[in-house]
C-alpha cells in the first residue's frame, strides 16, 4: 500500500480581535422649531428695489422705495446692498430699537 497522506499544518489564527466599537453616543433630542409668523419681517406691499452695477467703481448702487420714501445705498455685492437698504428702512420705522437691530444685523454680515 501507499504512504498515508502527509498532514498539512494548520495556520495559526490571529488571536488579537478587533477592538470593540466605541460606545454609541446618546441621540440628542431634537428640539421642536418654534412656529414662525410668515408675515414677520416682510416689507410692505408695493415695495420696490432698483439696483445697478457700476463696473468702473466695482460697486452695486441701489434704491429701496416704500410708499413715498426712498433709501439709497451702495455695496460691493448685490445681496449686501439689499440687506443694507432693508436695514436702513427698518431703522427708520423704529428709530431706537431699529438702530440697535441694524447694528447687530450689520455685524453679523460676512465681510
């Protein structure tokens, strides 16, 4: 008869196990968003914005007209111009509170 088949040595299995996953963080409870009044902060009906880019000066110039009152301004970007004109209007309707809100609003704008 023939020789018995040689035994194949088994490879050692690594004894190190994968590190345990870090404990799961508790889910933060989502706070319900307060309901917003859709008319809060809106400009009056019939408000007009007019804007024009001055390429030589590289600036946007514009006017916000509400009723018979006009607010003029200029800014480096169109969005900044619209915000500036809106801020000027809001400061005019409530002088004391509007000026503080306008300053806070302007400080929050990106430069």
